[in-house]
């Protein structure tokens, strides 16, 4: 029993620590900050050394959170580290592993681009007004007049072919972020604990059934002469005025008489007997409960049991 309780207590073993890494953007750009989050769990965690990041990034923000959880007299620490980083140059950069007191995160490679998307804002409020009309929305109540087209004859002459338009670089491919999670295998302990719990339940159920008279299997019939010897024992104890010995012999007779469902006390035994024998058994039960059976004797008890065994009422 103590071994099963110990196994149930040790079932939730300490879970191996893990470090998760998350990025908030898949396409970080040069000189634009982005956020990277670390989540560590384990024992004896400590803040990592961030100097390894300063080769490729500037640390513009940092936030640390810690907590400790206890379970079955065992403690587990949780640490969160949120960093806001700005790349110092473009290209393929690496966020190196950080050590949280023995638990390290995985290295993550990211691609930093130097290009920025050009917004199409030709129709916005920042569009340049026409010459001669610095504020096209202020017409003094008059309809807006479009200026005449410029005179191309006054333009300076140019020689040579017109410069080719600059080729636009293709947009960078989206960068997939990677979240690193160290999973753990609890091993055989859950199965061992479940087996121990099943055994404990089976033992408790067997004990409960036995306490109510259940016996596994069918009992063997009494040996020849065993029943006669037991009735003689009941007669000697009842005639000699020994109620305790008489009750013990009667209960043994009940187990031998009804092996599949033996009675557990004198009253249940009396309920299975004829009325006259039942009266004598109830007198014995009353005498035992009132004064411990002092002054009780019953010379007729064994004869009534013999008649019952022979089928006489």
C-alpha cells in the first residue's frame, strides 16, 4: 500500500525545461525595430548574457518577467524575456542561442532587407500643387482654373538617348518565422502509476467484498464427519454456558452450511433457520449484547441443529 501511494505521489515528475522563441514579423528591415520573445521554464533559471546580440543588433527595449509554481513540494520557475531589436546591417543574420541558466534557446536565422516599399500617394493630401496655384483648395469662391501646359520650345535642347528607367528590384520573399519548442517524454511513469492505482482499487474492492461475506469461487463440501464434530462442539459450548465459544462455532457452521453466501452475524444466521431454532439463536444474540452472555446456557441448541441438518423442522 505504501509503495502504491509513493508511486502516485511521484507520478508528476519534474518536466524537462524548454525554451520557446517567437518573432513578431517575418520580414524585418534595416533600421526598423522588431520584437523577439523568449519563454523558458525549469529550475535555477537566470537572465542570459545579451552581449552576444550586439554584433548584429541594437537592443532598444527589454522586459523580463519571472514566476515560480509549486506542485507536490516541487517548484518550477518560469521566465519571459521580451527584446526589441534593430538590425545594424542587411543580409542573413543570426539570433544566437541564449543561456537561461543551463537551458539554451535554438539559434534562429533571419533575412534583413534594406529596401522599403514605395507608397502610391499621388492622390493624397501630400501631392504637390500646380505652379501658380500653391493651394488648389482655396479658390476664393471661384471655380478652379487649370494652368496652360508648359511651352516645350523654351526647354533646353538635349542630345543622346533618353536614360533608361531604373529597374526595380523584385520584392523580397516572405520570411517564415520558426518557433522552437523542446518537447518532453515523461517515460513509463504514467503507465506505472496507472497500474499501481488499478491494483490499489482492486485490493480495496476485494477487502470490501470479503468483509461482507463474499468468497471467491465455490467452497468444497465438508469432509465426512466434520459437520458432526462441529455440532458436537456447539452442544458442548451451549451446555457449558460459554456463549462466545457457541457463537464462534455457530458462525463456522453457517459458513459450512452456506459456503456460497455465509451469514456474517447471528441475526442473519437465525433468519435462515426454522422458527424454533431461530428463537434460540436470537436469545443467544440478545444475551451476548446485554450482559456479555453471563448466565446463559442452552442444552437444546445442538439437537435443534441436528434436526435441521436432517431436514426436520
